[in-house]
C-alpha cells in the first residue's frame, strides 16, 4: 500500500504566525502560504481579514490545513473599540455590523453557487435583515464554574475560582466574566463577579474538569423581553448539597435584581460530561416562579428553563415575518387549505400563520415530545384554532399518512443544523406541494438540500438572510421554493 503523501507546507501540531487575507463561510479566516510549489490554503476559525494571528495546525491534508486560534497578534484596521469584555461567543464584536453583514452575505450566497448548484443566486437575493438589537440581544446565557482559570496577563492557566465562559477550544479552562459582554443583560453580567464572590466565600469548590469533581457547575439565566424579568438556575453536584443554603443564595439574587427576579431553580448534575443539565438529574424550584412569559408578534409563550425558544426574540420576530410573507405571497395557497409545518419545534410559525390566514389547518410535526407539549400549551394560551401537533419523526409521520400526497399546497420546513435526512427529504418532495418555505440555521446543509430539490423540479424564487446572532459567524436563511 503506497504511503500517504504529506504536504510540503505544514504538519499537525505546528504553531504558525499567519496573516488572514479572506473570509470563508462559518467564520473561517483564510491565510495562504505561497512558494514555488504553489499556494497552500489555511483556515483559521473566528478570525478576520487583516488580522495577524498565532494558530496551531489541527488538521493537515495535501491541499489545505485547518488551525485552532491561539491568539490575535495584530488586529485588523477594520476593527473598532467597544466597551465590552471579549468572550468566545462574540469573536466579531469589534467589526462594524455593516462589514459583518457583507462577509455573511458573500460567504452564504457562495454556498448556494458551489454546493446548491444555483449560479444565479445573486439575482434571487431578496434582503439581509439585521437584528433590531445589535447588542444585548440574547435572552439566555449559561455561565460555567471552573477550578482552573485563565491568567490574561501571562496568558496561561492558573488554579482559581472562576465563573464565566470556557476559553475557546479549551474545555477545562474557565475565564472570569468581570463585566458586560455586550450580548446578554448588562445588569446580570455586571453582577456576575458579585455572584462569583458569594459562591467562592461559601467554601464549596467549583467544578474541576480534569479531576471530574467539585460542587458548583453552571449558573443559567433566562430573560423575558416582554416583562424584563429574570429566571435563574443554579446547577451543582449533589456533593454535600445539604450544607449549601439555597435560600440564602436566592436572597442574594433578589437583593441584586429586586422586582426583576422571577424565580430560582436548582438542578443536580452528577454526570462527568461537560453539559449543563444531566439526563438523570433532578430539578426543583427554590423560590418564585418556574417560568417566564415572552411575546412574539402579539402571541404569548410560556418559557421554562428547559423550553426551546429563540435566543434573540426581537430578531426572531423579523425572521417569522419573512417566513409568513413568503408563505402568504399566494394567499390562496394558504386559506382554506392544509399547511404542513415540519420540524415545527414549539409551533411558533404555525401559530402565527394560523392567526393570519382564513380557515387554514396547520399540521405541525416534530420529534421532540416536550416541544410539541409546549406547542399545544401555547396554542391554547393564545386561543388559536385549526392547529394539530404530532410528536413524531417527520419521515415516519409522512410514511404513516400517505393520504396527504397531492393534498398539500404549502410546506414549511425548519430543521435542525444537520439539515434534512436524504430519505426524509425525498418523502417531503413526494407530497408534491406547490410551494416550500425552507428556514435554516445552517445554510451549508440547506444548500445541499437545495440541489436535491432542484433535481426534483423545484426552483428557488427568493432567498433572504436574517442576522439572528450579531458578532458571530451564524446566519439564518429563508428560501421560497416553487414547483415547476
């Protein structure tokens, strides 16, 4: 068997100093090494054109390499000063929003040209919708405790009590949040250090990742933009739990946030895996209420700590309005018909569509039973008729209901990041709907599915981009397909 040919440029584990020249989809900066052998491409996530960075090679092939960002040595001239603490969740916060949109639009449309085989995608572009709130737009944040911290001055790890975010690419190292990050509620984040000091003084240890031991694990906060109230969840292990006074911790939060305090829950996570809630852990209400109310386009939604809900609700309203606009472009395709809302989650789109159409019957399907339960509950709260929700795998549901073939004129799709499984997509195509409105949080998988839809006689009529998450590489897309 012949030996695998190594590239002549870099090796795995090598540390490089690179100048970033271009931007690729997903927030990957592009650097190039030029020599007499040719041009070698290197991708570095969370970097920008104009930056000089230190990066470590994590994957190397004959044609390109991928690196892990270690540090930014020199900033781009496009970057501006902001009054926020830098965090991994906002790598582009110093880049003006107009430039963020430019990079997102160019890199996203290029996917549809390259993967979706849509050479004229620029002619089909409708608009890029900005988030109404550029800063402080998130309604949920998870802060992690760690016994290993990051020394920003010496740029190394140090034994210390931390509450904040994990360092990018380092699962066991925490970085204290000392002030507002610009993404979540300013009052909450300016007080994280007060909460951290209280927990440290309690004498209980933060979670030590490598040793897989400790007491404090996560501090989670949800916010309602409708009521401006805050719901908290303290996640710990059960180790010496009776000795920790949860009521006193609740009083601390009430003293800080006063009338904004909605409730405190406590969850136990004794699993060694690095995730917020354990599959077997218990959760109980310590004080206040266990849910908050949020509003989208005039509809009310009950949100518990475990509920799935759009992270940027003000931008989600813009997203849903674009989906409804595309769906109602031919209103006769909605009124007095059955509309399928597949991968419907908590059924928000279906509820809005039902409230704006005449005698439409909405069938919502999602595999997550808890999301379907929330959908049914919220439809009842909003007194919306004509909705049926099913907790089922979309492919299995379509298999079990062949009677819908040739009876559905409009389908709405909103799958998870992985996109739609190939067999399921063919079952959706087999329904033979006139129009499909496809919402995606991952344009790469949507572009892949687009090629299949085109091969099965659907064409793109319009595409819009929605910037749900400013200062990140994420972008959402809404595409209207019509049957030829």
